[in-house]
C-alpha cells in the first residue's frame, strides 16, 4: 500500500541521513588524525563513503519517482538494485571499520589524539542531535 511505501521511504531517508552524519564525523575528525600516521586506509574509506552517497542518491531518486507517480519500467529494478548495492557495500564497510580501521586507530593514535578524537565526536554528537 502507499502508506507502507511512505514508511519505507521515511526509513530510507533516515538511514541515509544517519550514515552520512557518521561518515562526515569520520572524515572531519578520524581521518585527518589517521593520515598523520598511516597512508591508505582513510583514503580507501573516504572513497567508499562517496560510493555509498552515490548509491543513496540513486535510491532516493527512485523513491521520489514512485512518490510523485513517475513509475517507469525500470523503477522497481533500480530500487531493488540500489538497495542490494547499499546493503552489500555498507555491510563490507562496517566490517572494515570494526576489524581494521578502528583497531588501527587505537594502535597508531597517541593517547592525546585518541582522547581529542573522543571529545570531538562526543561534542559533535551533542550539537547535531
């Protein structure tokens, strides 16, 4: 039903917004610190953020097409493909963060840098909620 679709569309927008905010915090606070110590991981994760944003943009465009009654032969296929691509990339991205990036950050950042990172992210979370 249209009501169910509206709820799905709200969920997609919420997830997109939250993923973007999470990624922006990493790029603003974590990546610059990491790049002082190691080259590569932050750049690779930054590229994945861009790819996620492109996928979410494409998904939201398909959602808007349906909301506004512009249903083309490829609309449902694009919705499904974009959704699958987001799930696959986001699953892999979160695994890399948890298993590689965050442990590496804990290892290479000094206690002072790590504490500053924690404070910056906490402060940013308070101002954006």
